C-alpha cells in the first residue's frame, strides 16, 4: 500500500483491517532488525526484539498521536525492548558468576557473546577478493560498534545509520538533545579509535565526522 505512515495507522484504527498494520511492519521491519542487531549484538535476540516491538506497537496503537513521527515512536519502543534484553543478559551473567557449577559460566557466556554478524551485501557482483574485503570490513565495524558503551552505541546507530535527528533520538532514548550530542561525539571518537588500527594497516583512513 502506497500510503503515508499516518494514513496506514488511521485506516487500521478505523477499519481494524490487518492489511494496514502488515504494511507498516513490512515498511519498518528491516530497519528495526538492523538497528536492534547493532544494539543487542546477536541475530536471535534481534529477531526477538523485532517481534516484541511490533507486538507492543499493536497493543499500544491507540496511544500513537497521528501528528508525531511513527518512525521515532516505533524506534522508542524498539529501544526499550533492547534495553530489557541487555538488562536480562546482565542478570544472567551475574547469576552465572555466582553459580555453584564453575564450568557452566565460561561456555554459556562465550555463546552469548559470540560474534554474530549480519552482513548486508549489496546486489552487485564483486569478485571474490573484493567481497572478502567488504565482508571483513563489515565485521570489523560491527565488532567495534559492539565494543562501544551501550548508550553511545545506541545513539551512533540511531543517528549515523538510521538517520534520526537529535530531537528524535532524545525522544527515543528519553534524554536531552545535549546528552544525545555528547554521546554521539564520544561514541564517534571511540569508534574511530577502535577502527584506526584496522584501516591504517590497509592504508585506508576511516571517514571523519
């Protein structure tokens, strides 16, 4: 359906026709998954975030103000779901640290923190060496993103990768514009610091912001 976000939501509210809601899901599910993956770090949890996000959106659709940005509202829900996932993960780690079975923590933590990388490959036909280099760079960038503090990583993903404004990010994460600017600034500096050894070893300068 070639309708605006607001029209889709309004029609869904009025008719309860699930086709309108499915159109919203199709429009945003890839973006939500991509952002969630970069925040929580694993494909399995990112898929759960997508499911939970749209379920909560469906449950709270009546509270959405039609003059607001649907994308910002949706990503605020996604952000809250991601934070719940990360808090739950931290609680599991604490429990494992105090487990009576000293052999249980190591293997499970390694599994939870493994490098699960989703590579979005453009629809072109590079030669094998070019594709290998592109995949390697994507993995290095994803790994470096996951090394950022959660608050900085979230803002970098939302601004530099998803294109949200400072105001929209402030609404999504529940902070001030000044805080968003600060987290983005330090997140970019840290990301550049993490990426420089890789790019310098290949005589490529990481893009400056």
